[in-house]
């Protein structure tokens, strides 16, 4: 059975790079009928944030990445790690190192002066003398002294590291707290991980973790190291480019399915297909097909995808999302279907959808000066007033956009004018600007009475301006 995991550190919020890794791991487990596990790597007590931890779990819930079994917290497993450290000491596979910081710094300076890579020289590896007084030792694991550390990466192929590149690294600090590579290897083994999918910034942690696997007799998982996400200039993604807390995307009005679709395409593809449902991701995804090179974050594509998903989401769900995420309750609007049909095709985010709805349902208090000047030339005042009288005569009879459109067609035909002659001043009267849905849609949402009231309000404004 395939078992994967995602193991964030609660020292910061979950960013989209982490969410992409989680998505890849989740897809691979679910595709194979396996388990996807969540582990919180909270051993850094000074930097841990309760808010960040809650935000990670909240983000998983929002995007719908469910996980199996209980969440594993490393901070609750210190006793377990201590047992394995003691075991390695007893078996002679680890040792106490009494090298002080000043001593280690001096060694590094000497090595750098000789043009060598700074590394611990193993001076306490076989030490059996009297420990120096006043020094609290660290615990180091015995790394191989010769040969190579070799493993097969599912994305990058075979990786070979000379044993001399891995020194006897620390597995427990002087205060007894275990180190990252030690606890990760133990947890992955004890949690039954078969496949570890993670960012390639962890690639050179893998040889160290393999040393731990070997020392403890654990079977290593298959590794897949995923290339990073770069910005459009090919540099590391920053907050300015989109490396935001996942929940910020919710605040900006993105749908979770759009974000997941966007992320799955960052480094993985299937021909020219851009739109992937979760079902299609599960059918086609294979981590072996992840690109070997870094992917490029493209905000325009995310916006396009989000617009696609908004346009294909039911009005009932959109109304629910607007209420839940933006405190906009339109469920009681008597023409809610018209309202959402008219606005969702023009909205790339839920924020835009909210704004476009407000543009219609809230009567304009001000009129865009440029639009006002452009719309009211020549006979515009008289044409709009005449149309308002015509519209009022239909009160109680008009309901559908097509019915309002027919009234406009008849009006321009009788007046022998183009649609723009009534469309532009009518748009400014109803919305206060030139942008927005078709006037037939807007009037069907507002109804005859509200439409006429808005026209009358603007006509009164025109009279006031003439009187000045």
C-alpha cells in the first residue's frame, strides 16, 4: 500500500509551494488507494506558532485535502527519539562529541584556509578518554567513511553522493533535543512511509536520512524531489510574486478547485490539457512525470482558471461562498438567479463577483464624470426620459432579460436611433458608469420600478446642473 505524508513546520503559514507538495502527495496516495498522513514538525519550541498551526489545518480543510489517521506532532515524541538515540549509543553507531563551539569554529577556519569544505573531522568518533569538564556533549551519528551513498530519485534519477561529503552529523543537541534529519527519518519509517514527495531543497538532506535508516535497520521509502516554483523572471518565488499564505488566496476570492488545478500544472502536465477536475488528477497523476526543471508561477493563468471555475459553479454555491467568505447575503434577493447569471461570467474572482453584484443592487450615489460626459450629449436627456415613460408603462409585465431587450428594440426602432443612443445614458443612470452587464440583464434584476427610479434620479441631477 502506498503511504505518503506532508510534514509542515508551524513556524509560518502554509504557502502555495507547500500546498503543491501536499497535493502531489495526496494525489499519489489516493490514486493508489493508500494513506495520506499529516505530521506537524513542531520541535522548534521557540519559533512555533499556534496560529500558524491552526492556519495549516484550516488550509487543508478549505482545499479539501483530507488525511488519514491522527495528526502526528513531533513535539509529543521526544521520549521516543531519546530511546533511539540511546540505542545507537549502546550499539556504537553514535557517540558523544565534546567539541566546543570555539574549537569547531577554529577547525572550520583552518579548513577554509586550506581551501577545503568545512566539516567535522570526527575527532571524538572513537574517543575513550576522560571527557573534558564543563562541556555538555552533542550526540553524533557515525556516517560511512568510504564509498558512496546512492539512492534512486523518482524525478531526478540516480543520485550518488561520496561518503566523504557526509560527516558525522549531530542527531541530538547538547540540551538533548533531537535534530531535523534524525527525527524525520525515524518518523517516516515508523509511520510506514513508502513514498516521500517533497521539495528539492531537501535533496541533500536525503543522504543524511539514509545514514539514519541504515543505522537503525529501517527500509527507506521511495523519494521524489520536486523542483521549486520560480517567479516569471526565473527567480525564487517571493510574497510579492504569489508565495502567500494559502488562506490569503481565499480572501482574494479564489476557489479551492481553481488553486489546486493551478498548482497541479506547476511542474506536471498531460499534453496540452489545462483544466483538471480532481477526478482527472487522480486518474492521470504520477510523480514520475513531474518535470525535472523548476516551474514558473503565472498569475494570469490562475486568474483565468478561477474565472472558468466561477463561471461553471452553481449559483447556489456561489451565493453560499459570498455569504461565508465576504458576508454578502443575496439569498433573499427575488432575482438571485438573474443576478448571478449576469455577473459571474464577468468575474475572475469572488471579490470581483461581490463588487459586480454591489454595482447592480446598490443604487449609484455618484456618476463617473467621464461616462456622464460621454453619455449625455445632444438629445440624450430627452431620449432617456422618453424611455423611462415607455418602461413604466410595462410595470408588472416584464420579467425576463429577453422581454426587456424587446422593449429596447421597439424603442430604438420607433425613435430611429442606434442602441448606443439609449444604451449609454441608460447604463450611467442604472450603474453610474459605462461598465457592467447588458442593460436587459440589469433591468431584469432591478425590475421596472427600481429602473425607472434610478433614471428619474439621474434626470433630476441633470435638471439641477442646468439650473446652476
